[in-house]
């Protein structure tokens, strides 16, 4: 079974003359001529052990810190210490305590210059078997994945040999994880503590790194990933659009930690609007109405504003600064372009009308789709003017659900999302009733396919 942590680690036993150490079965011999080896040791991953003439043994410490681990790593030539966890042996792995209660300052040239405590085979609790994790081991990084920012998601540890998902984290472990990532305190942990529950990883919550927490390898195979929620740290930030016709239009709401709030319309510039649309996989920003156009929000109105450059992938990455103070009557709104295309025709300028929202393509409903709507789309796609709107399903029905949005264009708008939009009540669009368009020309180079990147998004002509 592969162990989670990589590095140089183990326990201690020695005689007075010949001493040798090993890491996961690889040994090196130190002649008894000084405190340092005559040649660099060969080290691999695994529990760290020392051996005398007879047999191997473990170091047993109730308190084990980076100070002790630093001396071990330096002496083994493994770089600086990056962790000092405790280790619970695997089933069938023999525990042979030899040296108890070692104490180091951290600057000793050799482990033998530390206060070595008692040489005895007195029984050692499993949770006192110590480990030294060194920088030159297999450990690479910790991270939260599949969340909406680097400060929320499922916890993983990446090693040279692959990735391990951490399971069963409680509040204490999540607290250490968030702190090590620079994400503040933990607000949500995957699991709640239960009396008498056993954990694969156990932290006190005060450790500077997750690598100082104790592992119980006997529980490694007992992970039930279905039970685990994501870790959410206080530094988490994500955006959503609420109150619009679809997920790419609506009132801008920002989640900080676990709390959703709105943004003052004076604090939403075009660069920030573009980043929000990009995060939501909704294309570019085309309109940023003010005055709670999409309805009044609830909860706090954030007074810290985002100062995005416009090229960030997530709102989380944008710098922040003081913002305006306002009430919900000034909640910012945003409409993103989405992405449109014509498919299943003879070229890119005729076919079934499809809209991409949050990464998924779906056909647009043919109800209320007319030549004015098609004219705007053909101009938007740089395909000339609209020549026809064949009846629903002319270019195929598609194999996914139909978007029920109805556009009410005059034909002069630069983008479809500048047209008034309504959703067709509660009744689903008739099966196969997909909008279509035939444009007059083929795509030609166009100076700008999106609104200008400087200044605030301009209101659509004729729109409030």
C-alpha cells in the first residue's frame, strides 16, 4: 500500500560503535568516527529507522516537532524538514520501540547531539511513532480541487507518484489545510465529528502544516468519498447571476466564504464584468444595468470592490480595494454574451441556432423567432444579413433540451442579448421546435467581435 506522505522518515535504535539508518528498507552504514557519515546516505520514502548491530527500532515521542525532524533531514542529506507527523503502522507491521523522548533545538549537526532520552524497549503507543518529512521526498503540494476557487473544494495531496484524495477531514484537519493554503480559517469541513469515530488523518488544529498531523494507515482503505462535502475556507470567493432569464444574466452576487451578498453598481466596471462572465463560462460582458434591474437582492452589500485587470480567470484572483456603500436598490446587474452558433447547415452561416451557457450548447426555441432576431444573429456572427428563418426543426432538433428564451429584436441591435428577452412561461418548448437561420454571406474578418474592453459596458439601445 502506498503511503500518503513522501520524505525521509523513521524510528531509532543504535549501539555505541556501528550505527546505520534506513528509509523504507534502504540502509546506509556510518563508521563510528564522528557525528556525520563519510558518504551521503541513499534515502527513499518510508518510516525512518536506525539500526544497531542487531535489529531496527523506532523512536517514540509524545512531542515531535520540526526541530527534531530538521536535524534528521539535514543529517540524511534530504534537504530541510517540511513536516513532522506521527505515524500509525500498518496492520502486521511490528512496532519495536528503542529510543524514547528525543528533544532537539533544531540546529544540532547530528541527531546524536540532541537530548536522546531513554534507551529502552518500553511499550510505545502507536500514535507516538514519529516521522520526518524532508523536502527531497516525494511530497509536492496540497490543494483543493473541483471547487469554484482555490480556497474551496475537495482536499488532495500531490506526490511524485500521483495524487491522493484525503477523506474524512473534520474541522481540525480542515483548519490546518486552509491555513497552509493561505485561505484563512475553515468554515466548512467534509465531516462532522462523531463520538468515538476513527480518522485516517488526525490534527489538533494548531499545526502549521497538514504534514504535521498523524496518519493512521490502517484506515486508509476505509474512505467513503460519497460522505465527504467540500472544504470551504474563509478566503473563498465565487460569483453567480440571479434573477435573470438564464444563468448568464442577472443580479451579480458574490459569495465570500459561506455568505452570499450583492455588489454596488458603482463598483462593477467592465474589466470586472468580463471576469465574472469568464468565470461563469458565459462569454463576454455586454450589458451592466444599474439600479437593481434584476430585482433587489438580500444579505449584505459588499463594501470591498474588485479591481480586475480583465484577464483573470476567476474573480478570486482580482485585486481588491475599498468600494462604495449602497443599499440593495443599487444592486449591480450583468448580462453576458453567451456564445451563439449555427450548426447542421452547409456552413457556419446557416443552420440550427444554438446557445452556449456555462459550457453546454443547446438549441434555441423557434417560438417567436423571426427575421428581425435572425438579422441580429447574422450580424453578430459576421455572416451578413438574414435571408430566411426556416420552420422549427428544419436543420434538425438536436439531442439536448431546448432553451426557452424568446428574443424580441427590432433588427438594429448589435448582439442578441441587447434585445428584450422573455422566457416562455412554464410550458416547455415543443419537441423539435428549434430555431433556424439562413444568412446571406460567409464569415469575414471583423475588427471587434465583442464590446470595447475599456470603460463600462454600454446600455443597449432602447433598453432601460
